[in-house]
C-alpha cells in the first residue's frame, strides 16, 4: 500500500492528573523531623535539609547546590536563594521554623563565615562531623530513606516527597494553586497540580462508606 490508512487516526490523549510521589501528612513530617536528634553536626544538617525541602518546596538538586551565601538577609528579612533548572534563580522568604533549623545547623557546623562554600556538606564517616565537600543528592536520598525508616514511616519516602508535602499542606491551608505554582517555580499549573493530594483524604473517606457487614 502506498499510504497507511490509519496514519491520520489519533489515539486518545493520556493525561496524568495525579503524581506518584509519596506524600506525607503534616503529622508524619513533624514526627520525622523531631525523630532526628539535634546533637551532632550531621543530625542538625539532616533536620535542616528536610525542613528546607518541605518549607521552600525546593528540589533536592537546588537544595544541595546551595552555598552559605544563598541564605540572604535583606531589609531585616531572611531569604533562601535556589539555583533551579536551566540556570534560573528563585528566591523565597524563609519560614520561621526553617530559619530555626538553619540557624541551629550553621551554629553547630561552624561555616557561617564561608559564604562561597557549600551549605550542606557530606559527613565524615560515622563521626557526626562534616567534611568540606558538598553533599550529593544521592547521599541526601540515602539519608532521607534512613531517617524515614528510623521514624517508623512505611511509605517509600524520597527527596521529592517533601516538595509534594509542602505544596499539599500549603493548599490545604487555603493557599492558592497560582501562588503554589510560583513558590514551586513551575512553568505550568498542571505540574503543580500533580502534587496536590487534597482529594486523597476525601477519596478515602468516601470509600469507607462502602460498609458490607
């Protein structure tokens, strides 16, 4: 045949409306952060990093890519500067709870006066101390999995879970999708919507109404 008669036929459009990333509840997130002791440099680093990904919706690559100078003080306010995909610079005010975790971490780590050096650094074996090297996103993932297991979370939590947790919690507390999109630095609201799990609870409540006794 010279021409394919089915060439002009288009199949149905596949539209993804819900992401697959496991999302934590605010209670689970609080339990995870509070389960990490605040005694060593590494422990304080882990608390600060998880808090940063949650409260600023930061991607893990942007979080571990930060230098100390990316914590900005302007006009009496604290900002976090994230270096996002394709060289974009994204700045957000720092949530007061996140600021507490970052301040405690920097006080213990001792590199507050090194603005051009990595903010989040790798650990020195099991000593609880930090090196001068930047923490990799792969090591950050291993840390998150270890901390989640220690906190008794059964979900397969990853770095991206905190971005989704922050967005969903923001929307549950009457934040708008448009502002969530801007805070997450998404180019499309459809992408932000993938992290919106507000209907998960409604769906569970509805399904439990199927009572067969």
